[in-house]
């Protein structure tokens, strides 16, 4: 190997061994010669200068620790001779300004979409299921299986039939080479022709972490609900989680004060019965699907603004 060592960042005061360096070995890096005073295993580090107790240790260009005792130049960095340290948190403010692009070349052109009451346009019309906490993921899975299958959004039926034909042929001792996957029209079994699908935002958050995690998740889920491709939303909550329904509603209204899509909220600890929760959520969502199915997929003239 032509290069035995590497300094990751110019501000570092430790050097990385790219191969085992025996004690007493001399290595040169950027014109400077170093003599290692300890055995340095590959991928471990040695100090480029003599360190005194309390001296700061830099790696990757940032403070990573402080020397706990005097360490000679070329000495091995270990968990015994340094202690973790870090710089204070520093927020670098950003003044971001967005400039609308020039869309004049699209003037007069059209596309198909759904008008929303706030003036935005979606190119799809989805219903959204949102859990405020991971504890409700199982209930969402149950609802998904029930609604996808019965409303015609499931994509597994043709594969189930394909597998069934393979099993039957195997039982009869027939060859399976001639059995093909039958093509299907993905829209032919849909009950609601103007609803593109039902999406389920299962996640692993909402509780168990710090409050700030729940706050960020709330804003993210609110952004999903407010997306112009979403026609309606069902929220499933447990009740005792960090991310409360009131927090989600607050973030949603702050994001869009005029939000008026169908929004149905169910809290399990208030209902008290899981079966009732699931049944009510399915029933109310079905009513909402009936409503957003009335929306017309229409030709829309492209706007000349950058919004």
C-alpha cells in the first residue's frame, strides 16, 4: 500500500492508520514524518502532536473529545485516554427565498385534474388513513384488508387466482407451464370510479420518543392531509400518545385555515371497543368516499402563475 495513513479533515489532530503500524514505525503524511510510539491497529488513530490533559481532540473537523492525561505525539487514541466532548449546539439561520419559475410557455395548455376548494388542483383523488401513533397500525392493517378487497382496490386477487390454478394443476398431476397470469383491468371492479385509491400512512412514531419528535410528525401528517391529491382523511388515535389529535388539528389549520375536506377522527380510548372503532371508521369513511366520488375529473387550463 502506497499510503499508510490518512487525515480525514484538515482541522483534525488525529491521523488514521490504513494498515497495522508497529510501534516505532515511521510514516510520512503531507511532508511530515511521524513515529508511532504504540502499536496502531488498522483503522485506529494516533495523535499528530503531543497532548496535555484537557486538550481538545478533533476528528472529522469537529470536537469529539478531550485528553484525560498527557499523551505523546504518535500515541494511540483510546477510550481510556480521551473522554467524549462536543461543541455547543449552533443553529445556522437560513434566509431562504423561493422565486416562482417562469411558466408562461405552458399558458393555454391543459391537463386533467380535480379542483379543490382552496384553488389548488390535484391530479389524483385519494382517501387517506392516518394513525396518530404506531399502536394503531394493526387496526389500519385490518381496515386496509377489508376496504381494499371489497372496494376493488386490492391488487392481490389476480395473484390469488393464479396461485389457485397452479395448486389445482399440481393436484391433478398436470404441467403448470401453460398456466399464465391473466391480465385484468385495474378499474373494472372499483365501486368508486372517481376515487383513485385509499392510502394508509402506517408509521412508527407518535409516542415513546421526545415531544419534539411528535411535533414534527404532526406537521408531516398535516402536510399529507392537506395535499391536493387527497380528497378526504380518516384519523385513528389511541388517546394517550404524545401526538394528540388536538395537535394534529392545530397544525392542519395553521397550514391551511380553509381546510374543508372530509375529516373523520376516531379515538380508541373514547370508544372503548376495538371492533366498534374499526366498524365506525369503515362506515364513516365509506360515506366520505361516496362524497368525494362525486368530484369530476375535468380538463383544467394550466395557470400562468408559479403557484
